[in-house]
C-alpha cells in the first residue's frame, strides 16, 4: 500500500510538470549501464544549460519526475531541469547550511543527498515542488547532516577544497558512496545513518586517477559505480568489491573544460549518459541498442585522451604586436646565431630594424629564421630557427616573424586572424555553411554559434569566408595562410592580463604540468594583493622547493586561496579562480618594496662570495662570456671578466660573477636577492672613481660625472674670486672646502678651471681634465702635467652630445632602464647605511 500511494504521488507530480508518467523508482529503473563503448565517440546533444547561472557541479536523474537535478556550487543553489533546458525550480542550499555543494543524488520521491566539500560532509533534504517554475529561489525542507568530517571516523581530514566531490545513493543497500577530490583520491562507503565509514579504495591515484570530479550509480546494479576523473580526464567503472577500475572511457570527455557531473537514465528502450561541466556544459550520449561490445572495449582516443596539442613556437607576438618583453628563446635548445654583438668589429651592434632585417634575410641559420630577439641597450641581436623553451631574460625583447597560431576571439578582434585557416586534411573539422545559395551561407556570428553547439566534437575554433562559408574545428593543426578565410578561437587559450587589468576569469595553469605552490588556503587566507606579493617573492626556499621564480598567480576570491606558478603550461578552465600574469617591472617594484637584499659586498681583493650569483631574473645583467657562443662572446678568464665589468658601457657594472670551470661571466647592474650557485663566484666591483692622489699621478683625462655633488670653483668665464686657478690652488680649494667634504678634484690645465666633488660615481673620459683623489692630511705638491691637446679645427671646445634617440619599440627597455636606476639607487642607499 505504501508503494502504491508513493507511485501515485510521483505520477501526480509528473502530470503537474507536463511530463509523461514514469513508474520507475530510484533503484528500480529497469536497466544497468552497458559497456561504455556502446555510447560511441560523439554525444547526440551538445549545448549549454543556460537555465543554470553557472558553476554546474553535479547532476542526478530522478526517474520519479523524469527531470534532472543539478547543483551550482558558486551560488549554493539546486535546480530542477526538464531536459534539455527548461527550468522547473530552484532551492537555496546555503540557507540550509551547505556552503560548497559539489554533487547531488536522487534518493526517491523528492529527497536528495548532497555533498558539501568543506568540510567533507553528506546532507539529505527534500526539494519541494516549485509552483512558480523557479521564478523565485525556494527553501529546502528536512535538511539533515548525515555525515561530517572524515577525521571523526578515523580518517585523515580532507584538505581545504579537496573534500567530497561526488556522492551517490544505493537504495537497495541503504548506503551512500562518496569520492574525495584528491590527497587522497579515496572512495568511501558510508552507512545510511552516517555512523559507519569504510574505504572502497584508499587512493585511486594508485590506478592513475589523480583528481576526481563526480560519482554516480549504475542504474539498478549494486556492485559497481562510475566516477569521473578530471586528471587525466575520463570515466571509470569501479567494482565496489575490489575497488578496481574495470572499464575506462574518454572520448568527448576530453573536450570538456571541467567535467563535474554524470548520471545515467532510461527513456523508453534507450539508455542515456548525461555529463555536465563548468560553467554550464552539457553532453548527452545515447547507447546503441544493437551494440555487442564487451566490457572495457574502448581503444585509442575513446580509451584515453590524446596529449593536448600545444604549438611549440615560443613567443607568438610580432613587432606589430609588441613582442614578448623580457623573454628570449633558449639558445641551447634552439638553432640560433648572434648576429650583432657589442664591441665586435666583425658583427657590430645594430638597430632594431636591422636586427629584424637580419632575420628576414638570414643565411647563417640551419633553417628559416622564425624569431629574433633584440637588446635595445647594447644593440645586440639574436636570430632563431624556431623558439624552444622560451625563458625570462631581462635584457631582451623576443619577436616572432609571424603569428603562427590564432588566439583571437570574435569579441576582441572582429576581423580575427585575417586570411588564416587550420589545415583541413590534418585537423578534425566540419563544413557547416556553404556558398551554394543564400540559404546555406551564414554570417560570422552564426558561424560562431554553430561552433558552440556542434555535437560531433567540441569545437574550439572556426573559420569564416568572405562568401559566407564556415568551417568548425576540433583542433587546429598546421594553421596556414588562406586568402578567403578569417580565423577565430572560441576562447583565448593564454592569459596575458595582469592584476591591474583584471586578470582572466575562470582560468588556471595546469597544476600537474606547471611547477606551483598553494601559498594561501581557507585556513590561512590572503587578499588578492597579498597573493601578488607572494608571487613576486616566491623562491624555492619559501615554496618547498616547488617554484624558483613566479610568473603567474591564481586567486580564488571566495575561499581566499592563492596558487603561484613558474610558467603556465596547459592553461585551462577553472571555475573558482582568476589567473594573473606578473610582469617583470611589477615584480621588481614589489621586490623593492619588500626590501630585497643588496647582495655580495666583497671585492675580488677581499675574496668575493663563493658559490653565489645575483638573481638573473631580478637584476639587469649581461652574460658577456658564454662557452656556447663564438668569439668575442666566448669564454673568458677571471681577469677578463673583472675587466669587462670595469669597462662595461651599457650600464654601470656593480657586480660580476665568474664560472672558473666553464670560464663564463655575468655582469650585473645591481645584485638583489643573491642566491646560491654551485658554479659561480661573485664579486662586488670596487668603488668607481679615481683612486690616485696627486702624488700618485692622478687619472689623466678623466672627470667625475656631474651627477655627483660638485662645485665648479674656478671658471675662466667668471671674475674673481671664482675665476681661473692653478693646479695647486685647485687642490687647496678641495682641502679647504666647507660646503661638503671634497673627495675628488679635477683641473683643466689649459683653461685653469677646477671642479670639486663629493664622491666620484660614473667617472668618465674628459680630454681637458685630470682627476685626483684627495689625499688625507695632504700638503700641495706642485706637479707639472703636459697641456691638453688643442681641439681639432672646427670642433667646439666644450661640446655637449645629446643622447641617441631610443627606438619607439623599446618601451619595455625604457622600463628596464628606469628600474636599473632605481635598483642602483637602492644599492647605493644600502651601502651608505
């Protein structure tokens, strides 16, 4: 009698919803799931469930209402949906106490089990019939926390945001099954009253399943479960008795951004598999009723997702796009030639335009030049055939001769990548619009819409022609010129936006394939600004050896979680996170604010700093001796390395590091965040400026820079008492000067002019002056010096040269120069302290 009344009530609900009457009950649905190979390679429907706001995180089919119920973990709301996309009701889960719902499972009638990820818990509740078709968010009834906190059951408590990712209910055995997302990816069996917990398998990772995404039952079967794995993507049939995977399916799961829910159901004689993923992806598959495949008959891409195709072209930005600042292709791993070298008579430094021309016309490479990099300060140029393993380099801007892969969306670039198309022979594609007649053509917006709803495969890019034809592509292999087509991507696959520009919504670098560290958690949260600072300050010492230098960071505004990344491999969808780049100038500024250390303070005479080197990623540098380069950039001795620092003209060299084994040499403008280096010894350059007194002969034809505090105390153009003076008088004026402590003085013997200096930074050549360091307790000692040569006919006696114009494309290097000066100022201040 009880079942009869219950079935009648369920039938009444179906009538109210306008659906056919379904006699099936949860656990008595009249089917078990056939071999997964029977669902084929492509879904019968692909669409976005727009009736749900976002963040689809679980799905269950209720045979008693012939509807599906889904949860949105961002807003903590449950939805009832009449397939494919009609909203029937909404319920507030947060008001019931569930903060982060990740999964839902029908238990019979309108009762459901729902998981809360933090902490890992299972709730049961009723979702009453909505009389307004979900116009308003309703309230749940009978919310009960059945199980909470694995630690109370003798298991390790789930880590923050890594709790129960899936739940399913087995009515025949009065049992819940729940899967933990990771650390470990464990599968648990929980009694109906929540008092008994055992493991089905302690860690699915031992079977290659790293991160779980969802869990569901197998129709009426009580001996198996199905789990979605997010890394590596796929569906596994799990035997409950053994805890082992007995079948694996990939197929169209591979094309989903983040699969989060799975359910099976039967309509008529057809069996369906429904997958949902964030933000609102839906894939519906139908089993072939004539299928005779055996269990685990999937092969190839239907068994395992293929490796994600990532174009190995390094920097993809041309000169017109601004290039890739502070980057350079790896010289060791890429065929290259250094075509312009500072102070090289055979291949002298060159302009940026000349560097680009060298690449366009290169004959010195084993292959075609595809990339070029330019150092605007020193006028040095590399040309490359390819661009492997691109790395940070503070001195260079890397350019591509051509953008080899389209990453332009219709919204951001209405013309897309002009005159481009994927190779039809090598890329999975479909021609969805033709120019046969006006009824078969489509606009570019319609072309995009067809890409979005294409069901044979997940469309990632599309090409639209001037005549109204449209191709949609699953992948894009060997993209090339095509005069009639413009190319577009559905989603820009690489984030290039920093914090000030808002970052990239719902994106994150691949945690498995990118060195990373989680530096803020719900238990130890941080703000977005603090997350950026943690990225700037990342090192192996404070990230457990994981990240040496951070380029990207991801932040979860809700949970206040922060990840820092070294590079960004396989960037992809992530519902909770915003992804941000950390540009080099911003990193330098933040490091300065954090009080970065000033580095080695010992000169070569003082023994230097053994097995140390200034941070290459933070300081302006130049590797002037490299065993892999031809002369004059080849190896050099320690004496030569020191001399190169003393004579360097591109920037004031304050530190130098020498590798005695390979005879390589780095010069540094500053030495912030000095680090251990097994190969190098580091030295501070002795204070620049003349160190010879008048008695020692002084420094001929030299003068301190006027950027030092100075006084021109004798000037031939002025009347007494500041007129011309002798060398004796000049020395005496330095000795007796009271406005500042005079450390150096310079005398022009031809015009009898005299400068006094407080310090002598940036000493330079001066044809008219002789420079002297002021001796302690000195008495004037007459010294006869040869007069300076007369200026050449027609040359001004005191000519001031304007600095050479900087190419307009050198904006990044202008920033670099600014930070070099700023860093130098910091080092100077620290030295004074």
